[in-house]
């Protein structure tokens, strides 16, 4: 994995010129957006004044102003679209190749919905799905794909529709170099942490999942709950060494981690509340800090290959 010092050198030699050009583009986008926003606001006030003069209730003016905000947001997105595309291609694309020359970046691509569902990590019906910022290729000896994913379900209908997040974050698929006969799923253990022994009983009653797998590592059992249709294979996959690596990875990243061993792949989901690879609009892009943030996010998911020791070919595919 590339170090932070190597990133600083790369920033100075390979990114700084592009960042200066993009900074000029960013300022132009912000100036044009302010002008467009001002025009929309003035037109909204004029329109609202005309409506009010016709005897409309004050609440109409509120709706007019909300409409102006919506139109302004759309205008901002349209004005900034070119800047966003250039930033992703010139900066994020270069940064991905810097992290590992075997990886390539496709900003409009993403992990497909059927692939996300096939992982078995999230059982809820998906009503809205978005994936972007696809990275694909080979990290060392391991085939790797990951992207940002936002999967949601809805309740209610019409004006009462409410959207709920199933998963939002980085979702990756890495070759495990072994064909699995069954599916083994490793989830964060919240029930046992909250309810102790009763929580463990609740885990066994989860009818949406396969059998509860009992493991002999008490620390791992405190942090994770494991389901699978083949008790023997699940214990074979989750060796003491791999369980320790998963625990170490969780401690290092400070985030929840969801894993699924399916087919010949390991699926890893890392929840996040931000869009990881979006350009900054309100801060200078020439600063090193945003680049370091992108670097840390890439380290998090590319590092899965090293953290789970996937480049060490313990097994041979059948």
C-alpha cells in the first residue's frame, strides 16, 4: 500500500498542475452559480409579489420560495456538471492508478444491483438503487471491484412516501480463490451486545437467514454474528487467523463491516454517510487535505486485500 509520504510526492509532481486548473474552473462554477441563484431569487420575489397582489394567501409565497430553492439547486448541478466530470477523471482516476496500477476508475460505473443482492448481506427488498465511482482491476494477485452504493426501500405511497436506507457506503467484491458450496454471512452483532444471552437467542430465530454458526472465538462472537447453510464449511472459511484479521480490520477502520463468502468471492460492505469521491465546491481543491481524504478512503477498501491476506493463495480453486 502506498504511504502518505508517497502521496505527498505524487500530489506535488503529478496532481498540482491539474488541481490549479480545476481550481480556476471551480471558482467559475461558483461565480456562475451565484449569478444564476440571484436571478432565480429575484424572479421568485417578483412572481411572489404579483401573486400576493392578486389576494393569494401568504403560504403561496412560501411555496414560491421553496420552488426557487429547488430550481437553484438544479441550476447549480447543471453548471457544476462539467467541473465534476473533469475532477473525477483527472484527479480521482490518477489517484486510483497511483494506489495500484492494476486498477482503473469508471466514475459512471457501479456494482450492479443483482450482484449487490447476490451477496446475501442485505435481505430487505430494494426499491431504489444507485451505484457510482466504480474501481475495477487486480490488486496484486486478487481481482477486485468496488464502488459506492446507496440502496433504499420505501414505506407509504404518494405524498406519504418515506425512503429508508438499507445500505450506503463502499461495497467491494474480491476473489477469494476458492469455490464455496454454500454461503457464509458475517454481520455486525448488535443483538447480543444489547441483550446478552437473550440477544443470542434472537439471532437463532432470524428466519430470513440460514443457520446460526457457533464459533469458538469469544471476541469474534461478541463483535459478529455468522449465518450459513454449511456449518463445516463456515468454520473452515472462518479460520482463527481470518477471524483475527477481520477483528483487526474493524478496529483499524473504526467502522462496521459486513462480509459474505459466496461463489468464489468475498463481498465486503463498509457503511459510510458521505459521498467519498465527489469534488469540493466551497473549499479550494488545491489543498492537500481533500486529496488525503480520498487517499484514506481508497486505502480502506483496497486494503481489504492485504488485511484479509487475499494475495496469499491458501487454497486452489476446484
